[in-house]
């Protein structure tokens, strides 16, 4: 069994194992919120999402640049808007409507938090039925800033971008000391996780960086890396207990960088075909992974409905029930909102390219996107 070559990696048109990783991450989060076993430490699933986001978004940008010689900011923001905003606002308005009907719009925190939800500063809002959307606040700011930084640092110099990502990770570690005493301690470390994915994408795109990481792409190595990652995940709670209080920082904050780096190692091994990739690419994993974004957003609605229908349900049964009902609701959103809006976004971009080609504004940019970029873009939806 051979490791991938750099040419093999660049030729990959999609990363099928990432559907399974998104599925696992989403279910971990739901189980964490609604009665899953404490040892599972499902909150770490969000950090997996962050690493995946940084990796996939940066990989898409680098491959577009390699293919066309530039990164189109307009198309990047259009793709993100059509991918993220429709479902986000549908679930937000459903939450608002439900709170108004139940007469809890203010008391449950929805009303006071709206200014955060509409400005994507969700991570600073107090508890509310839409509180799980805090991670979208983190990711939206990354989507806004990182493409600008990547372009500003040059179109071919990967070292500058890698340096910027590494500097951002260091800055996140430093700033956490300032924020630890505030109401949302450690929020900069979420950017450490995202930038870990960014740095991984840059490394794998570079021939020299890929050569260093290539041993991890061996199918045999994939098995051992996966087992090691499971050990890290199960060890999150004792690790957090051991680190708790170091520098006055809570242990669950300090363990985030360790988990992010472990996820990056796992992700590297998952780009190649292998036994674990085969499991993560099965139809059930793909089904859940494709709906992971909607599942993440509708989990509170699913839990509220389930509590009304079956109020005595708790523990593992509650976690499984919320996940099942959430998947049902997510499937509706996936079919009626996500896919139609993603397709609409693609049509908008295609029309703009065609118009630009006719007017001569961007000569040579009117051709449809290559199969490579299209398939990777479909796979590259990592946000929770």
C-alpha cells in the first residue's frame, strides 16, 4: 500500500471521508447538548468543524488560484452567502416565531440576542434557544477576513500565507489570557482551530509541505492515526482536568489547541483511500454529513418538540431522539432550502461569468467551473 503523491493529491476531485467526519462532529455536538454520556465530550465536535472549515475553504481558494491564476472574492462571497445564510435565517425566524407563540421571546433570551444574531457576533450573546449558532459568528468573520488576507499576501507565495496563519494561531494563544476572565473565556482559541486547518491546506498544497506529511497518507498509517485520534478524543476530559488552572485558564480551553492539532493529523490521513475512509464514505455517513449544517442549527427546535411529545425522555434516549428528529427536520431543510439555494448561487455565478465574458470585463473567465472545483466545493461544506 503506497502513500499518495503530491500529484495524486492535487488531482483529487473530492474528499469523501469528510462527509463522515462532519456526521460524527454534528452528532457529537447534539449528544453533548441533550443527554449524551459525559465521557463522549461532544463539545469537541465543534472544534473538528472549525479545522475542517479552515482546511476546505483554503484548499478551494488555492485550487482556484492554481487553475485560473487568481482568487475571485466576488464568487467566494457569493458561494458562502448562498450556502450559509438561507438556512441560518430560516431557522432563526422559526425560533423567533416559536418564542413569540410561546410567549417567551424575551424571557428565553431570543429577543435580547437578536442584535448578535443579525450581526454574526453570536459568540457574545447570552444563552438562548439559538445559542448553538455561536460558532457561525466565529466562522463568518473568518470567511470575511481570510480571503482578503490571502490575496493581500500575494498570489503565489505560500510561505507568506503560512506565516500569517501561524501568526494568527500564536495571537489566539496570547489573546486568550486577556479574555479568560470575561463572560466568554477562550473564544480566540476557536480561531486557532480554524487556522490550524488553514495551515494544513497550505502545507498539503505545497510540494515541500506535502512531502513532510506524505507518510500520514498511507492507508496503513490511516488506521493507526484514527486509533490515536480516538484516544485523544476520549482523553479530552482527563487532559482538561490535568491542565485546569494552568496560567489561570480553564482546562477545557487549554485542551482546544491539542484537539485541533490532532484533528489536523487525522484529516491528513483521511485524504487518501483506505479502510477508515471507506467506512466514513458509506451512504449513512454521507446522508448525515450532508445534513450536518441543518442538523446543528435545528437541534434546539427538535429538542423542544421532543420534550413536548415525550417529556419524561432523558439521557441517551433523549440524545438519540433529538438526533433522529433533528435529522428529519434537517432533511426537509436540505431538500427545500440548502440544495435549491446552493444551485441558485451557482446559476448566479454562471450568469455573472457569462455577462463578464460578453462585456470583456474578465476575459477568459466565462467558462464553467471545472469538475475538480465543483465536486470539491460540494464536499467542502464544513461549517456546523
